[in-house]
C-alpha cells in the first residue's frame, strides 16, 4: 500500500519539475527577444574565434602527445624563430630611425645653406 502512494508522490514531483523547467524556458525566450540579433560582422568574428580556438586545441593536443625530447626541440625552435623575428623588428626600427635622422639633417642643411643663399 505504501508503494502506490510513493509512486504518485514521484509523479507529482516530476510534474512540478516539468512545470518549473517550462516556466524557466518561457522566461528565457522572452528575455532573448529583447536581445538584439548579432550583426553579420560579429557572427563572422565568432566563427573566426571558434576556428582559431579549434586550431589552438589541435596544436595543443599535438604538442602534448610529443615525447619530452620532441617538446624540448619544438620549444628551442620556437625560441629561435621568436628571437629572429625580434631581431628583424629591431632592424626595421633602426632603419626607420636612420631615415628620420638623415631626413632631419637634410632638411636642416637645406634651411642653412640653400635657403639662406636665396634670401641674400
């Protein structure tokens, strides 16, 4: 006699939970109506970020599967490439600064020698 009573309790509790879930779903859909639709730009941005995240996960899995010696070699190659890129950036900055200094000296020379002679 106890078993039918407990089964009806379970059924009643299940119906209450279903009602709570349905009410929660209705509240979420009404809240989502107020949220503006994503623009195509943000959709493509989300797609791009998910692709980047997928590639990052693939590389991380590949790196994790490497033996210790392989990880050391990959790390050393990465450091070498990073230092090479840093050296290239510094060389580019040096070239730009050199051109700026030469340009400034040329302008000053023009002002002093050529423009002063035309004023006489």
